[in-house]
């Protein structure tokens, strides 16, 4: 999704804006632009990659002296990717960058046309920029003009604004969209995401909704619409720049897969005390946990798939019913919620618009909400009744990998805690599984990573496929949904995940000679049934790639063209090394095809619009 950066201070602004935008590239974009103060506001925009914007800027060498400006990477929603639709938008008086969607932009545009304004883009943002110009022309007061504009906007926004009359100042405000403000020794910054400021500082403010930040080189101040100055809480991340860089790996995705052992062990250790799961959540003490009648896990994309693993493990260990819901459906379908239910919101970014709306819906229905989120202080984390942070560090590649693994880790811990408090599991059993989660799982994932070459060799055998299938039973079926998504997202190979027993009820008609079928078998109780499913597709000419536990590989004679055996691990925990294999497979297929692994077409890392 779009990215915002802005700087005012003593340093040359363009390198800071370009570096910030490049750090935000991972969010997904199709055009970029900047506006800087240099004898009035100078705006330069370009469709396509940042390199094209940089080329245009090279021809404007005099802008190097500028020390205040804003920049934007745009992920098209209203209007195609083009120079004209790129941000900043504005007039001679002001420049504005925007993330989010202004829902009533046509209404506003119609009003402005009556006032004599004309429009040169198809964007919703231009309406906001020109509405601001309208109010500013009347009052000459930036603050008043901004609040008058906000009062007329419907939708979501993070805005960064420069006024030509105030060459050293940036204004920023947000609603339902992430935005941070930071002070550095040489000035002040705004950004849509933490990695964009990490090169300068790791402390920042996330202004409350509707609170206007006013940045000058020596000070950052915050104002309410009443004009009252307010203070905002400063936050701090312990991420550093190196974590947000590739560190010698060809792609962020491969680096992040390699970070899984550490991320899992850190997350597991952080929520254990005396060898047992321990969350220290005021509102979710033992008594409260015992009360829950049902759990709803609500999320989008990969996080939703982690929820499917959570469902499998919670139901297996605690016998508490769990439903997993796509957030965009949950929010509108009026789900049946009971006050003794728990709603878990899973999100890497904590800013996904649909997940946030689902959280608000659950809260409005009086249900306890628990956020499992990776980004500290993100909106979902702030609004949920309780929050548990996954400790994955920054995830930059659009295709989520380590965030999924740590979401699963926390869901396992939650299952163990629930099983303990509702008497389904003994302390001894829970302690043993916890120890394995903390030690055996990272070690097993590490072992998979040591045998990357085998996965790469398997990828070579399927790289030319047009269609692929993933089949599994039980928890493997849930894992296959994520494995298939990973492949689709970054390799553009169409694939489907199917319950192995369901294939013959439809999709097997698509399996022809040479169609790759990835068969995942880690659940011993259904391994024999899986074997039948594998034989069914093998006899139709499928190219079989089996991924199995050691035990299953020894027990059954699998008709596999390629066979990857997982490191030895307690069967309950096999999903961790298994997903690592699947992520690597998708990664290598994409890399072998020479695709842009970290920034797949049309996708965005953080989807902050509906
Ligand atoms: C986007 C990303 C996915 C991610 C999903 C949910 O679609 O491309 O990788 O899984 O959003 O994001 P969240 O930040 O809520 O986990």
C-alpha cells in the first residue's frame, strides 16, 4: 500500500525522502513523487519504480538545496498508475500526500467545481488537496484550514502536508491509517511505517486519530481540533536498521525465512514462565480464560491461514470450538457472537483495514478481543482489549513468512494455556510441549534451512508448471492453504490447496500428465489415507512432490517423484518445519523464474484500505 515520508530540518531533504521511500517500497507501489520547498513548492512525480523518479530529480539539481519536503509511493486505488495520479497533489499554495481512501471525493469534487476548481487526476486525493486549498485561501491559517477540511472528509487517511507560505513546516494527521512522527538530531520526520525512520531514530509518536502534528526543525507539536496543544506518548522499537536490510541475502523473503528459528524461540521464550505458558494479561487471567465458550480467529491473508493452524491445535488440545474467519466477511455478515466468546485478531502489521473493522465490530458486540500483532503500538494492538506481540522483528517482503511462524507459535502457546486452565492438559504435558516449542522447533527449522539446496532442486522440477496442487489432511490441509498462497503470490503459478480426501470430488479433473501435486503428510493417524490420495493423483500422471515426516517416510512406500523428509520432531509440532519447506519452495520457484520476489505485482504488504 502507499508509503509516506516527510522531513524538515537542516539536512538536504531529497536523499532523506528517496531513502525513506525506498525503505517503504516493500509496502507495494506503482508510482512515486515528492514535493520540496525551493522557491515555492516544487513537485516531481513519476509512474513506475523509484529509479524513474530519481532520474527526473537528477535533471532538477537545484532542488538539492531544499531542506523540507514530503514524498509518497502510490499503490493505485482510484485512477490508473500515471504521473498525473501520483502524489503529491495540490496547488501553488500547498502539496499533500495521502494514504487511504476519501470515500466522498466525488461529492467534494462537485462542490469544488462549483467554486471554480479544476481537476487534473482521477484520484480521490486531489479532492482532499483542493478542498484544503479552498479553506486555506479563505482563512490563511493552515491549522484551521486542515481541521475544516477534515470535518468534510469521509473515509480513511494519513496525510502529510506542506504549505508554500511555511517553507520549514510539515503538517500531518491520520484517521484509520498508520502514520508516525519522529524527532531526529537534525530535524523531524513523518512516515507511514517504522522502517522508514529507523536510519534516523527508533523512537517515535503515533499521533492519536484526529490529532494534528506540526513539525519544524527544532520541535514537534500536537494539536486537537479545538486548537489545544496536547502531548502524545512516545514509543520505541528495539529494531535496528540492519534488521530492515537484506544482510547479504538476495531477497528479504529468504532472509526472513532464515530468521524463523530466532523469531520462534524469542516469541516462545517471551511468553513462558517456569516452563509454562504465561501471558501476564490483566484481562485474561485464568478465571476468564476458563469461561470462553468459543473462539473466533479473525484475520486476512497469511494471518488468516495461521488462524487455521490455531484452530487445529486449540480444538485438538483444549476441545474448545474455534472458527476462523476472513475479516472482510466477518465485519459485514453479522456473525453470531456471545459474551462468553473470545475474538482473536491476528495481524502482522496491526493496520489491516478489514481486521481493524472486525475488531471494532467485535468490541461493539461486547466480546473480549485479543490482538496477536507484530508491530508494537499499531492500531489493532491499541484498540484491542488485550494484546500479545509476536517477536518477529520487521517483516519487509510482501509475502509473509516469519510472521506466520510466530503467529502459529503464539497460538500454540495459547492452546497450551487454555488446555492447562480448563484441565484438558496436565502441567507436565504442557511443560514438555513448551520446551519442545522453545528448543526443538527452532532446531528443526534450522535443519530445514541447512538443506535449502534440496528444496531448490525440487523447485527446479516444478518451475515451468502452469498449475499446481497442494494436498493434505488435518492440520496439513490448513498448512497447504498457506503453502499454495505463498506460491501463487510470488511465482504467479496458479495453485490450489485441497483436502486430500476432497480432491476426487472435483479438482482431480484438472490433474493431467505432469501436473505437480505437493502432498504434505505429517499426521500419522491419516497417513494411510493420504497415501490413497497420493496414489489417486499419481495414477493420473501427476508429478508428485511428497513432504513427510521421517516416521511416515519410513513406514510407507510413497509413489513420489521428489521426496523431502522433515527433520525429526514431535508430530504436534511438525507444521513448523513443514511450512518452512513450503515457503522455501515458493521462494525458489519465484527466484528461478527471475521474478521480483519481494515485491510481487499488484500486492501490498499492508492493506490499509477496504
Ligand atoms: C496483505 C499481505 C499479506 C498479509 C495480509 C494481512 O494481503 O500481502 O501478506 O498476510 O495483508 O496482513 P496483516 O498485516 O494483517 O497480517
